[in-house]
């Protein structure tokens, strides 16, 4: 089967059309009514200019006093950076042992208060020493009895890691591979020290 010959697309030439008399009149009316935007002058600058005394010949100018009381605007501390999940490649390399875990922390048997304090100190130390990945072992909790409650630290540590006090040290975290503790441990990526 033969293909049809390829034709060049028709070239479109644009000619500027002339405006009609009505359009010209309308445009002139619009341009006459247009005003440049004015920026509001700052209040303290106006008051200083208005209160500025003119020096009289032979007399020194008096010292200026600002009529606007100077007040310090409280500066809010910068918001902690958001958490980011570990990348698929990093998680795979950690689980296969191709990337080293720089340090481990075992929170088994600790109370919540002690575990919180120890975790904060551990992450601060890891951050200061330039560590990249750490493993935090929380344990899976007891599963014995009719009211089997999963471990409190297993539930609390991810919550703590998302708090502002920890986010300055933590980039992100995820549940560890089964070889590193599975549901009872977390890979934590530590933020670089600047």
C-alpha cells in the first residue's frame, strides 16, 4: 500500500487588523481612567518626616524623637521541617545489610518517661556525630492473655519522633525489616548537622 505524499502544512500568516473607531475610543477611555498603584507609606516614616523640625540659622537642630513607640515584634521560631519517609532504595539497602546502621538503641523494659529521655539524648548524640541511620528497638509488646495489648513504646515512639522536639534530629522513620526486629523496631534517618 502506498502512503499518501506528505504535504507541507499551510502557512498561516497573521496580519494585524486595524482597530475600529469604536475600539479606539474605548481604549482611550480605559487608558485615561487608569491610575498607577500607590504603595502605602510606612507609618513610622511619615510620623518622623512630619515631626522633623527645620533647623533655624544659628541654632542647632533639636534631637529627633519618634512619635511612634518602638515595639519589638516577637519573632516566631522557624517551624521544624516535615518528616519524609525513607526511600525504597534506602530501605532495601538497610534490610539487606548493604547500608550500615550506625547505632542501635534498645528501649526494652523502660518506662515511657525514661524511654523518651533516652531516645532524645540518643538522637541528639547521633545528630552531633554525623550518623545517618540508626535502629530504635521498641519491642513488640506482650501478646499473652485475653487483653493482649501491644507494647506502649511500640505505639509511642513513632508519635514522639513526629514531635517538633525530635524533628530537628529526624528526617524520617519506618518500620524495620524482619531481620532487624520487624514491627518491634524502627529505622530512623538522622538529619545532618549543619
